[in-house]
DNA sequence: GTCTATAATTTGATAGAC
DNA sequence: GTCTATCAAATTATAGAC
């Protein structure tokens, strides 16, 4: 169980998906990058590329949810808005530190398959849905009224995704930082103790 | 000048990019869809696929900017927030009406090439930059203070892009509608006449 | 079970007939 | 200039030796 072969495959696939997307990633390259013989890909993933992509997206989705949860836990418990800013700033830092590759591990593939592969589209939809549920719970735990949670979690996730898009294209962290401020303001406005 | 061949090529390429992305679109398919012989692709675009993609992205970028400007012009001139909601609602309608294909014509390709093709990445960055400038001007003309325009235009565009991502993945217009409300609220808060 | 070789197709790109 | 045929290399997938 030392070096789990299927896991090595998924890990290499996840890295390649982030840089080259789904159609841009070849199974030969996955074999080469992971050091796993080509035939083993079909031994462990009889469903071929689509099955491997499904597993990779789910694994990446869980990993990213964990990372975001950890960053949100770092922030001050009594200041949701400050924590939102912190999360966007950390996302921007990670992006710059990794030469603009370490963004959302789902988005590129999600857009690629949205109109061309219904199986994988559903997988990305499930992952985004779980992320939104997690953000809902975090917002409600922080004092946001339940009936406003989904709108704000949607804003949080969409702004993060849009920020990744704009920051990666421009190779500039500024969009992500600005979006952190904007989302934080909107979250603050939803808190019942907020002055009006 | 009746049926401009290079234009037919670009148009077919734009449609294929929206459904299958950059790496997912083959030149053979472009030739077939446009009805233009394969060799003509290299006659009109000697730079090959990258040159054709550059031209297609620029053409799609101008077209989408025009469409958004038209939608923004439809809204009430004295109510920026209502116009923002209207724009997101229209984007959602168009998305549903086209079976979730008619979203941003740049985003999919932008994410695909962000870490793999610097030439095309720069093209997408230029397009997003021009869009943001246009939104800045529209916001300022509507009464938003100049020093807040870029943050709000970034929120507008990022939320739209993130909304397209979430709505396409889930095949549900709800995220785009919710985001229209959120962005509208943030725009309203930036107007000097807004009550505080 | 591990791995190599190869099949069948498609890719981007060129050569060259007309 | 228009178009066909083809190239070399890539793709996903499979067969089968070890």
C-alpha cells in the first residue's frame, strides 16, 4: 500500500487537468508523468479516460473543499467579512506563488465538458453543489440568515471562479483582491448586527 | 464579397469553441462545419490554428461586447441596479434558450490556454481588459464614483463568468439570477444618492 | 497483474495537382 | 487561388506476451 498506483495516476491527471484541461491532456502523458505503464491506466480505470476524469474530478473536488475550509477556519470567528477577504487574498497568493496554475481544479474541465459530455458535466455539477452546501453551512454558522445563505455562497463561489479566470488571463492578482473586498461587503450587509 | 470565406471560417470556429473549447476543436471539423476546404484554412490563416484562434477570439470578443452594451442600453437610465439585474436575467434567458451553450465566448478557451499558450492567453487578457474598460465607463456614466468603478466592473464580469460556469454545469439558470441581485445590490450601494 | 506493442482514428500541417 | 491527398505525430483503446 506504500505507493498507491491508482492514486498516483489520479494525482498526475489532476495536475495535467489544471494546466491543459480535459481534451488537452493525453493518457500517454498521464502515463509518463505518473510513471505508471500505459496499460495500467486501463487496468485500474476500465472505463477509460472518462472514468479516470470522473475519479480525478471527485478527488480534486474533495481536496479543494478541504483546503478552502482550512483557510476559512483561519479567519476570526466573529468577523465573517474579514475571513472572506482573507480567503480571496490567500487564493491570490497561491495563484501567484504557483505561476498562475493553482486555481480551481474543476472550472476548466467543467467549461470544456458543459456542452460536450453529459456524464462529466454532471460530475462537475455535483462538486459545485457540495461546495455551495459547505459554504451555506459556514455562512449560517457565522450568523447569516438561512434564506440569504445560498445567494451569498453563490456570490462567493462565482466571484472566486471569475476572479481565477480574470487573474490567470491577466497574470495579475488584482481582480481576486478586489473581489474579496466586494464579496466581504455583501456578506457584512447580510449580517443582522450590521448597521443600516 | 457576398459570402466572405474567412468570416465563415471564424464564425464556425467560434461556434465550435463554445461547445468544445480550443483543444477540443479540430481544424477538420472547422472545415466541415464552415463548408470551406481544408487547404483554405491555411490559405487565409497561414499561422495555423493559433492564428485562427486569435482572430476568432477577437471577433467573438467584439461581438459579445456589443451584445452586452445593447442589453445595458435597454435598462432604465436612472436605475443602474435594475439594469444590472436585467443584464443577468437576459444572460440566463439566452443560456436556457440555447440549451446552455450561449455563454461567454472567451472563458473556456481562456482557462484552457492560461497555462499552456502564452500568445492566446494574452489575447484573452486583452479582451477581458477591454470589456472591463467598457463597464467602467458605463458605471461612471451612471453615477458610480471613478475610484470605485474598476472594483464594481470586476465584480460584474467575474460574477457573470462564475454564473455562467455554475449555471452551465448545473443546467439551472438560478445562479445567474441570484448573482444579478447580488451585483445589483453592490452597485446600488456605491451610488452617492444611496441612503446609508 | 504488469507491461509492451499495436490497432484504428484523429490531430495539425504541407505538398502539389488543377 | 482552390482544393485534394497525404504526412508525421498524436489520440483513445485493445490484444496479448510475460
